[in-house]
C-alpha cells in the first residue's frame, strides 16, 4: 500500500483530500495498488473533520515515517513549503505540488534533488489548475520542437477584463466583484500586476526550453492601466484585450514577457472569457495546440494534484522528460528586442498636427482607430511591428506634440 501525506488543509488541500476519497477505488485501479492518506499536516485543529485522526502539526512525523512514499505540498509560498519539499525529496519521498511560486523560484534545484534520489517532483497543478499542460508538453508533444508558447494564465485578470469588455465596467468595480465572488484575494496584487502569470510562464518556459527561467528575468506588467477607453478603441479594431504570458524561441535564446495585449477576435485566445484560462503551444510538427479550461478553483486544482499523486505511485523512478537545468539567465534576451505592433492612445491640443507627426514617425501604414465616445483632442492608432526599444524612442519623440495616455502591445496569435 502506498501511503500519502498532504501538507496543508486550505482550499486546495481540503479539495485534494475530498477528491482522493471520493474517487479512491478508481484511483487504486489506476495506480495498481491500494492507496491511503496517512497524514494531513496543518497548524489548525479540525475536530469535526471525518479525517481528524490523520491530522498532525509536526512535519518531522511525516519526514521520519518510512511508510510515506508521496508527499503532497499544497501550502503555497516559499516558507515553509520549500524546506518541507526539499527535506521530503532528500528523504527519498516523491513530492507533488500546486505551488507555482515554489516551482518558479526553486524548480531547477528541486528537480535535481529528485533525480539524485531517484524520486519524482511533479507540479501539474502549478500552471493551469485543472488544465493538463505540464504532462502534455513533456510527453505528448515531445516529438516537437516548441518554438512559441503563449496564454491567458490568470483567471482573475481574465474575469476583470471580461467585465470591462462585456459590461462596460471600470477596473475598480470589476475587481470588487471578483473579490466578492472569491476570484480575487483581498490583496489582489499578485494577480492584477501580472506576478501570478509571470510565475506560470516561467515554469512553462523552463520546461519547454530546458533551462530555468527566473521571474526576475521576465518583463512583467499587469492590467491596472487598462481603461474603458482602451477597450472601446480595441473593440473597433475587432479585437480584445487579454493579459498574456508568452515565450518565444530565437535560436538558443528566448524572449519572454507578461503584459496586456491586443488579440484579434479570430484568435482562439480572444474568445476565452471569465475565469477560464487557455494556453497555446506551437510545435514544429503539430502547429498550434490549445489547452483550455478552469485555471484555478478548489476541485479543478485538486484534480491535478491527485492525478500527480497517482503518477508518483505508478512511476517510482525519476521522470526523465520532466526536467530542466539551472541557468545564469544569459539565454534570456533583453525585452527591448521584443518585436510586435502596438496600440497607442494620445491626447493633443492640436490633433491635426499630432496626426501628421504620428504618420511621420510611425509610417504611412499606421492605422487610426475610433470610438463612439472619442474626445476631440484624442487619437488612437495601431503601429507597424517594431522593437520595444524603437517604440519607446518614437513615443518619446511624439511627446513634443501629444501626450501618450496608453500603450498596449498587439500580438498575432
């Protein structure tokens, strides 16, 4: 019998236990042997829980029990999760986790320890919640060279943007509703500033390109500067605004970033609404493959955690395909080299002169947009594809005749 320990009994932890016992008989058939949760670690007491006899408060009880072969870490954050996970791996126990912050910052180190101890470190739930994405990339798509990966990786920001697009709701009002519905935390910074999406694209990029990408190396912007005015102009361009995390292969180097982006309506990503996520993977053999579903939530995330538990029981030795090496980040290109078209909104006391300046600076192919509520002193336009560095320089020159109110990159997915 395989004995399991669950570290943390919050939303995902309680969901993990719930899904495990709900489907225990079927899980045992898939694992090929009996399974049981021996311990649940939490500092709180749960006297009314049907699993009250399984709770412990001392991690060493789990660490020193040779019967425990799989540890599920669903605490979140770095401390104490990192210490618990590292110690478990060093003790020869496989670990599964939903902890995106841990994998994004410590993944290379923990994968190395798992390999040395011939156990597994699995983290399917860390990126897409209930969406299978980690395993498909390193198994189902292993015949491909993946050149590009991009996606809507955060349900909270996608919900807020959906409210702004569909209902004409301002950012603050949409955020408040997201908090009331439990989609956003009381402190929503990690979501709305793009930090959560950054951690997820780091994990995906590390797996795809084989070298650890650290969050500090990723250009990251959130959605707090997106306005209803931007939404209306972009609607006239037959497009939607989405928070996108993307990573592109350029020879032996990559370009990577997280930022609001204009996505044309014909793209599969444009139609992803509310709290749903979607990840587009471009392989040289398959072309575009899109993974879609709920990227968070108690049971969807727990589903991925429990799936990893079963996989860890079935595959005792280290997975050879789920791995990457540490890196000094020299393979990550400066974001100033990122090339794309841009949406730019400006105001000017002399619109005619400003328009002429825009055409002179950005070229004859500049496409001007309009909206029903467009002020007389405002211009919005789409540029040709240029590098980030060039766009910044041109916006600086434009400031002599107009004030830049907003800029959003335009992506072709």
